[in-house]
């Protein structure tokens, strides 16, 4: 069984801290990386597609805040889903917003789900337990790299 890789793109340092602690408390132990800047997150992902980077897997799931500096989450989602090497990565758009426009646009741009950010630590623990139960235990994910090899070169 492969190690699950979760990429979280969240610009608020306090929210990042809450997410890290809630993930730890949830008992879900994916490999995780955090980016606070959309441009850096896209750069990281695109570097994984470079020749010689096949030993480094693509994420199995991306949690993407919609309200980010420089490139907002919708622009990132558009770029991800427009890139043949990255479009198969499931993305959960997340926001404090419950605006129908944000929800509709996220799905239009290819989000697998839209998550309204919980307003409590306990809420985030529940979210991570649910994500683990669904994305790691129920869903069959595609191979991580477009080369047809998974993270272990198989």
C-alpha cells in the first residue's frame, strides 16, 4: 500500500497551524506538505513533472484555499486542470465563503469537492477523519505520475 500524499495550500499561518494540529489529532498520517503561496505550490507541482523527478510522487489530494495572495485558488485550479500532467490530482476547494458563486465556479473549474472551512479545531479534526475515511479508504486513485509509474517506480 502506498503512502498517501496530501498537499495543503493555505496562506494564513494561524490556519496552517490549526490544520497541522488537527491533522495530527485526527490520527490520519498522510505525508503532507504545506504552501502558503499559490505560485510556489504550482512551481512545486510542475517541478515534480520534470524529468528525473519521478521518484517524488504527485500528491494524492490537494486542499486548496480559494482566497490566496498573488494567484487565488480559482486561478490555481484553472491552471491545475489545464495541465495534462496535473489535471488528474483531485482538488478540494476550501473557503470560509458559502457563496453560491464560489461553489459553482470551483466545480466548474474541476474541483472534486467544495469544503466550507470549519470554525473550530474540533471541526477540522472531523474533516480530516472524514477525508481519511473517504480519500484513503474508499477511493481508488490514479497512478501519481503521468509516466505510468507510481511513487515507487512500479
